C-alpha cells in the first residue's frame, strides 16, 4: 500500500540540505564569536567591561548580519536572541570567578543556559533550512523591498541585540561584582526564571501539537495555556527577564536600575511583537475576534464568558 505524504512531509528539505544549513549556522556563529573575542582583546583594558561587552556584542551582530545578506536569509539571526545571553554569562562568570559568589554564579549560568538551550532547540525544530524565513521577515520583504535590508539591520537584528543586552545587565553584579550571600531575592529569581521557561516550553509544545493535529487553518488555538492568555509564550519570555533582574538586585541592591532590561522587554512585546501577531491572526482567522474578547492578551487570567 502506498503511503500518502502530508504537505509538510513533501516540503521538508532533505537531510543533506538541513545538514548543510545547520553547518552554515554553526559556522556563522563561530565567526561571530571569534569577531567578538577579537574585539574584547583589542579594546583598551581601561574600558569598563559593560562597554567592552556591548561593543563585542554589536560586532558579532554585524557578522551575523553580513552572513544573512550573503545568504539572503535573515533567519540566520534568529538563534542570536537565545545564544547571546549564554555567551555573555560565561564571559562575565570567568571575569568574576574570584570576586562573585560562586553559588550564585552557577545558579545564574544554569538558569540562563536552561532557558537559552530550550529556546534555541525550539527554533531549530521549526527552521526549514536556507530557503525558509520567519513570516515577519517575508512580510517586511514584500511590504518594503527597497528598504528591507535597512529594516533587517536596524529593526530585526541590531534592535533585538540591544534589548537583550539590556536584559543581560542584571547578570553583571550577580556574575562579576558581588560576593553577597545567596538570599531570598535569588530564590525569587530562580522561581520566576525557571517557571517562565517552563511556561514557554509548555506553550510552544501545546501549539506544535495543535498545529500538527488541526486540519482547519481558520481555527484558533484556545486550549491549555492558550485558553488563559493569547500569548503565553511571550508572557513566559518577558517573565524570564524579570527573573534575571532579581538575581542582579539580590547580588547588589544599587543595581536596581537594571530594571531597564525587563521593562524594555515588556515594551518590545506589548507594542511591537504582540500587535504584529494579533494583526496576522485577525487577517487569517475570523474567529480570532471572539477569542480576543474572551481571553487575556498577555498575563494569564480567567477567560471571560462568551
């Protein structure tokens, strides 16, 4: 009996093409890492570590952008969001090995790695190779073909790099500066950051199962976590950065100003990511209007009656 292949199976790239695609991603990030490390070594030792890290971060982003242009695929940048914090955390942990509380260092690196690896693997599962880009990039290409690479550089790559860097700032006192004892603020940080990562995980898995089982493209996902929040994955992502913030003030209260990081995340998702996603759903799924009336946009909450 002949097996009938699904559309997804028919369009799935071959193993060799995917191997090449991921090999190029790994190569791109290796080059980006070398460029960042080279800048760290070239910059004057008198410069503050935060500035050195930022410049190296921007340098690595430029490398990924150039490779994105070469291969005409902005999705080369997608893993940067989740790889960048792990690299920064390792660098700062090495710098603070003799000054910071080792328990807090291990906890922060573990929590950030748990979040970053999970998010990177989730991206890898959904990426379909060199000819595949996130739907948002496709939209920007279509709507602004002449300005696309300017938009890609400023809004799709550099801006997220800077926002994530702001989120990472709270790790600096925890990993480099303070040997203050592990305390209740660290416990709050663990609870929020790990809980947020699990929320993202379950939200993503529930959506993947729904997409695989659902044969009606106009049906709205309103099950599980998606029944109490229209964007539970985004809620988990933003919450993670609030968890990181608590590690920072747990290590040194005077670094309260690093709250700028999670605040920037809130603004990014509430005023850019969510409106863009909502508009797409409304255009594709008429029943999304009713879903919007019933379910909280961001923070999980009891659904309203129809």
